[in-house]
């Protein structure tokens, strides 16, 4: 399929916003300063913004905001530094950061776009601040529930038993039958840098193995990142998932009714082993006005078909809801 996304373009403004607790988050704006406001909510948690995501947005019609969540990307302090304190890096902090950034940029309402962990943060933000959201587009739905986290780091191992066993066996034997994200979170706080690096390698190898099962999978999707980015990503992921994202279990599905009146497009790959389809299906049933599109040839990493659907949804919303 030919490339149907917009040509790449560069930011016209950027900065670091002091959000308290000695944290400053990186933000940037691109596209049309007078266009429809939209914010890209990245995944991970801890992955940082991906410039390629700009290409989904028409630069003539959107005022696009990128933000690197606490501890990752170009935000400081960076979680790869063991001295960076993660006590002030929680879902509540990220929700407050989004609101502070919106106010800082003088935006009244904005469209939300993202996927994976980004979908969890979008849903939590929209349920907290529905009056600030014009539309939501999610590619790869997850609510970071206990069931979903257990699936990602234990249940899905039944499809890749050898890879999962290596992932499990990278933690102390006493922790192997328990909560693996919590065991990894302890390793990522170890004072020995070699312990932190080995745990990071093992976590990334497991994520890579899952993504490699997809028809459009690529080798080393996680392990190919620079080491500092991997250290931050895994440390933040383990921190969040060991605390179940500080969300009451099932809260985002239970609260989907709060999204009534906000148009939503949910786009999910049928072959997504990391975030199985049932959560997207349940969310679409619980959210009045949400539309679910299942992409047959896509997994978590997407496909040309999925990317074309994202652009189509964003093009449809480009002139509405302001």
C-alpha cells in the first residue's frame, strides 16, 4: 500500500514546563498555530514522543502538541538516572501535567490521540476533564487493568514459553511465582548498574518477542532503542505496572459513561497479542458514541491499513468540535 500519511514537518515552538517536584516536561507544537488543537499522548509508559506520529495530522489544519511524560524523552530528570526520584511520577501527576500544559499553551479544548499506555492516560484524562476534550482517537486500546497487565507479563507466555521463561527467570527465584512487574521494579532500583542493565535487557527481550509474532513485526523494537532510553522505559513501565497504574481495577471501563458526548474512534489490530481485542470491544460497548474498527492484518505495531484508518479519523475530525 502506498504511503498515505502527510510528509514530515518540524515543530515551530518547544520548551520545558516546570510541573513541580523538580520535574520539567518537554513539549513542542507543530502544524498550524491557528489550527485545531490536538495532543499526542505517547505510550510506554516511558516511551517518549515519536516524531513520526506528526504525519497522521494535516499540518495545515491542526495545531499539534507533543509532550514527553515525566522521566522520559527530553523531559528532566531522566529516569535512566538512578538518582531520578519516581515517587512523583504517577498517573495522577501525568494527568495534572496535561492540564498544566493545556493552560500554559492557552488551549481551551483539544483532541486526544495515542495508543497502548497512551490510551489509558487519554481515557483517565477525558473522564476527569470531559469538558476539555473534543474527540478521542485511540490506536491500540488498553486500560492497564490488573487482568491486562497480568496477561502481558504472564498469561501471554503460553504462546512463547521459551521466551517467557527467560523473562521470568531474570528475577530472583523467590519472585518468579509472584508479580513480575513488581520484581522487575525492585531490580531497576538496585544500586548495582549491572543489575539494572540486565533487568532492562530481559524486559526488552520479552517485549520484542511478543511484537515479533505479528505479521508486521520488526526485530528489536525495544532492544534497538538507545540504552538510556531503554533504562528509562523499563524503569517507568515496571514502576507503573507494579502499582497497577494507581487506578482502581476496572475504573476506566466502569467510567466510560462519563465520555458520553465525546466522539471516539477506537482502532485495534485483531492480531495484537500485547493488548488483546476484548478490552477495545468492551470499551466500545460501554462508551456512548464510540466507534470500533478492527483491523484484520494488524497487531500492536499496526499496519498500512491501520495507519490509513488513523489518518482518516483525524482528517474527519480536523474541522469539527472546536
